[in-house]
C-alpha cells in the first residue's frame, strides 16, 4: 500500500496542485519580466542562488544526519509554489509579480534541482545514494511542467472553463497539500518526531531569515513596498510539496522528506505575522 501511495498517489496529488497553478497562469506572466526587470531579477537571484547558498550555511552550522541535510537543501532548491501566490494575495503584496516569479522559477528549477541535488548527494551522502540526474528531471517534468502547461492551455482556450475548474479544484488542492504532508510523516513515523526536533530550528531559520533578506534586499535597490513583500515571500516560501514528492517518490528516502513535512507544518505560523505587517505597511502606500 505504501508503495502505491508514493509511486502513484503522491505524484498525482502534486500534479493536480501544479495543474491548478497552471489554470491561473498566462504567457503574460512570463513576459512580465520585461516590465518588471529589477524586481524580477532580485527575486530570482534570491530564490535560485542566494537561498541555496544560505541553505548550505545552515546545514554547516547544524549537525544533521546526511539524509536530513540533503532534505533541507532540497527544500532550499525548490521554487515558490502556488502557496506563495495565495499568501501574497492575503498580504496585499504584488500578486502579478508573485505569479511571475513562481512561473519562471518553476521552469528553471527543473534543471537546477537535479544539478544541485546531484552535488548535494555526492557531498553529504557519498556512496550511500547514487543519483542519475535524469531520474529527477523526467519526473519533475511529468508532475510539474506538464500539468502547468495543460492548465495554461485550458486557460488560453477558455478563461471561463479555467475559472470553473479552478473553483472546483481549489478545495481539493488544500486536501492534496495535507495528504502529501501526512504521507511524509506516516512514511517516517518511527523516527519523525526525533527528526522534527532536529530539523525544526534549521527549517525555521531558512524560512524566516530568507523572508527578511528578501524584503531588505529589495528595499536596498529601491523596489516599492508591495513588491518588496512579494520578493520576501517568494524568497522565504518554498514548494514543500515538491520537496516531499521528490524525496519520497523519486529518491525513495522518507527521512529526506522530513524537512519538507516540518516546513509544511511550521510555515503558516511564520507567515501570519508577515501578512499582517505587510497589509499594514502597504495601506495607503503608492506603488
């Protein structure tokens, strides 16, 4: 039964979530990088380069097992997901910029995640695990890029149909998100709470410090307040469901999925004060 969950249901759940995200995207979201070059560049550099580097710093400070170390780095390698778009909306940040960053990073990480994971596994796990880069690229393409493309195609053909499907799918997406976290916890239930104690602080540090860094790095370059909060959220909020699915369903390592599960449990506690502060700070601010 557990093999069925990880080989079939877990990838399908993520594919449905990514399909739902595709229903919200258009080609204009990818072209927006031209009209928002500075904000987009800062967001992508933070997310694709500086966040993985900070992840390396975190795992060098905290003594984690090899699998937890690679699992935390996997989380840092992942793009922002549809969750970051939703939180940007709640925070009254720049949702268009959030969607743009999520869309572009989701495409780019199909390449960066396999490459970075290969390096991480080689450094921290050595001969314990061998990794064929294609073994990550192909599943990521199938469960992330293809569903997004199908969703975008449907929206391009009919916004009405896309909106109708999105309304039906939205409640299920939340259920899929909960299912993926629950599956990760259940698969590693014998040692999950021990690993939770080990991973909680590093995961929180990755989330909180990078949200703060995202905001202040944008403000230093004179990005407006709403876009700065968007960059903060995109920098600090990762697609934990993707991290769990890659760890559990592609790499077949339940312990490696633990940081993603811990992140899913703790993330909402850290973003609530950010959302409240962003809503207050953005009130009356001209963009």
